[in-house]
C-alpha cells in the first residue's frame, strides 16, 4: 500500500533548487521509500539521477576516492544525486559544500538517521547551503489513506502508532513484533554510541518512566532520584532522545498572570506505538485506563506535524490545577486546544474561560472529543467542538 507523505510536494519542488536537501528522522519512518519516490519523480521530469545507499557495502566503497574523483562522480552528467544514510560518509558536509559551491550544477538529496554528531556537523559546515526537513511517523490524515473507517483507524492508531511499515500488517502480533524490533534497534544501534555502557540500564528505566508519565508534568530532579542519576545526566539523556526524534518537550505558556506555572514541561513520544511498546501494553483503546493520555498524545502528534516556523506548541496550567492541554501559538496569538474523551454538550471548559478573559488576543478554542460536533462562542470568540478523528492539519491551520 502506497501512502503519499504530506512533505513530498515540498521536497519534489526543491529538486530544482541548488541547496542540499537533508531529510532527517528516526528509523523506520520511510526515509528510503520517500527518497526512491523522489528519484522516480526526477527521472519522470527528465532529470539525470544517480542513487546510492550507503548501508550497502558496494555503494559505500564507491566513495573511497579522493575529493576530486568524488566530485567528478557526483557531478558529471548528473542533475540530482540521492544518497541514503549519508552519515556513513566521512567528511560528508565538506563534500556537499564543494558540490554546491561549483555553482549548483548538481542537486544533492540525502537522508540520515538523526545522530547528534550529524546534526552538529551539518550546522557547522552547510550553513546557508542546506534545506533540512524532518520526516516523522505518519500523521493521522496520512494514515487515513489506508482507506478504513476513520473511527476504527483512530482506535488502531492510538494503540500501534503511525510507523509506515506497520500498515502492511493486519495481524496485531506482527505489529507488536515490529515495534519491539524497532525499539531494540534504537537502543542497540543509536543510543549505545552516545551513552556510556554503565548508563544503559538507567537509560532504559528513564524510557519506561517517561512513557508511563507521558502528558504529565515532569520533574527532572524527581526522575533523577527515582532512577539514580544526576539531574545533569538525566537532562543529557532527554536531550539525546529529543535530538534523535524519539520524544519532545512541550513547555508551559505564561504571560502576566501571577498564579501560572512557569518553566514547567511535559514530554511526549513521537509515536504512540513505541510508547505502548515500552509499557508492553497493546490492549484495545476502549479498554485502557490511560485512554485520556492516549487521546492527548494523539493530539500532540497531530499538532507537532502541522507546526510552521511562525508557530509554537505550549500547554497552560495555573497553581490551582486548572489546565488547557495545548496552546497553539501562531505569530504569538493563542489558539486553545482541549482534549476530552467524551462530551455530551457544547459547554466551554472553565480553564478556557479563564484564559480567554486574561488573554484577549486569543483567537478561539477547539475542544476535541470522541463524541461531539458543535459550534459555540465565548466572549465573541469561536469555541468549536469536534471529533478527535477529524483532527487534521488543514483544519487546525485554517482555524485562525
């Protein structure tokens, strides 16, 4: 089954720009498949291409040349060169810079698993010469291309997440096996190179606790005490997971109200299937005690997938415990997002009322649940009630 990624058009349009296009993302999100689709598109448009997969020894050996020979190999009679897993290439950034500085004769498109050293290398060596994009697990509107009923797909997505390789398997046991393999590969291949061997057990404990406490306020000092690490080491572990696109932090929104929580954060995994694999819980969504956490985490995935450069994702909570799940900022103006598992009437939540009174620049609010579709207003601002399975990128962006 072919799923066309939302980011595909952007990358296809970039094929005629001279900058190096860098597709970053964790393992198993479809980087290789996307790269091959882009090469096919380039050939259809009459461009001369060449494709290398540096996880294949034969292709990697082709780069065992001096710089002049490499430049000749990558630029002679070629319009676009595609390189999969370019982190295996020594001095990759220097080589790409040299190709770019030849006047944009050959376009370079590369993918890479997101090692921290690779990020640092790219920032230092390709400033102004690269177009970096992030490929993540399928958003729900991409997942819907599988053609099933949207509510049934939502229940499936909440349990198994959006890694593209899983959509080819109908049997739950096969999905579970693949998720466990991906999780093991991440720890064995990506993390062991970045963490001292004696910290792997503590790192595994941290992964489990973050999965268990997903969507809750996180105290790094409390987590450090629970695991037996220093706060500094624990923060470094979290930073590694953020930079390898396993999880991300959402920080609190605060303005001018004295009783707001400030400098607080929550942590979410990019993929619900990986989170459930860590907890070893693949029970049906409707039978889960953590269904509220799953629905909120689902919303977080969809929101992060629609973020643009002028947007930020926050949450809001005051010291009395009143909370709004997400504050989506566009040009610093808030759109409030609240997640409810069930809702019977279009009643504006109390926390949204408090926020709107104190922040008149708020553009409105959307309350997502599994049951209600209605429109209302508060203080002249729209308050929309929508079903969770209808949370698509276009609607969120158009809500302003």
